[in-house]
């Protein structure tokens, strides 16, 4: 084998081994999952959630929701959130974040996390804000991933610093218990997590998620009851990991 070809082959193998090592060090493994998105019990769309490991050591989390029924389909609703993150001592830290909503209402949001300068720069619908970064800071989308990572490592406290429009918000979750949950992908024994809220703060809004240890702590169901009475629910339809796949059961 020629030296140049040998080096190229070795370099490719080294990069592959490095990527495998990074995946092994992370508390969670790459995955792709599809969810039925329901509004008050009726399906309104589909959401795809993917986590991938990048060659530079960072990871990318993408959520893509598309309207597939009713007004959501007619309006051409699509919401895409993308987060690039890193793992630090088993917990995620955001590097950059973007949000885009298309359809009748268009919205956008971007966040840059400059860890060297210690600043977060957020832009929402043309309005900008800059504020100080704090250790372990993540965006809203990454909270579910952070909970899964903490559960996988046997954590007892579930407290998160979350970057919002113009400040850092404290979010705390509690482990309610274990339940059996049936979703389109099948039946799972899951851990129920619920967000704690300060007294008097949107008491009618309830956020809870069910995480299944048997599939690497993926959320199998996510539910948000809004203060106006609507309930948004995501139920796992199918999921896959590199080299394996599971689809919805009949």
C-alpha cells in the first residue's frame, strides 16, 4: 500500500475510533425517535427527535415537528429546534441554539453560548439580549436530554440552569415514581418526572415526562397541560440507534 493511502486509511480509522470513544464517554448514546404529537388527545402532527455525535467532539440535538392533521396541516406548521452541545462531567452544556417556526405565524430564536467570554447572546424575532453565562447552562430544548442523562447516572437532584430570552431561568424536576406506560411503540416501564413550580407561578401548567430505562432512558411520553386548558402530548411511535431499530408494535 502506498504511504499516502496508508496514512489516509489510518486517519479515517483514527477518526472513527475517536468518534466511538466520545460516544462511549457520553452518558447517552446517539438515537433517532419519532413521536405522535397530540393536542387534547387528537393527533395534530409528528415530531422527530435526533441526537448525533459530531466529528469535533460536540453533539447535535434536533427536534422537527410538522403538522399532519387538521388546522396544523392546512397552515403548514413546522417547528425546528437545533442545539449543538458538549458534555461536561456527564451533563450537557449548550454551544449554540436555533428555533424556527413556519406556517401562518413565523417565529425565530437564536442563541450563542460564548464560554470563553462568559456570555450568552440571544436573539428573538429581531430583539437581542446579552447576559452572563453560568456553569451547566442549557437551552429549553436540551432540558429533556439533561434529565435523561441524570437519570442514567442515578442522580437524586434534577436542577437545571436554562437560557431563555433575556435571563437564566432555574428549572427543577422531581422524580414522582415508576409507572407502566403504553404508547404506539409498545408498553414500557418508565420513571415519571414532573417539573416543580414556585407557589403562585402558573399553577395550572403541568409538565411531566416518562423515561424508559430499557431503551437508554429515552422519553416515551411527554405531556404539557397548558393554563388555558389545552394538553399537548408526545407519544413514542418508533426509535432507532446505530445498528438497531424498533418500530411501533401492532
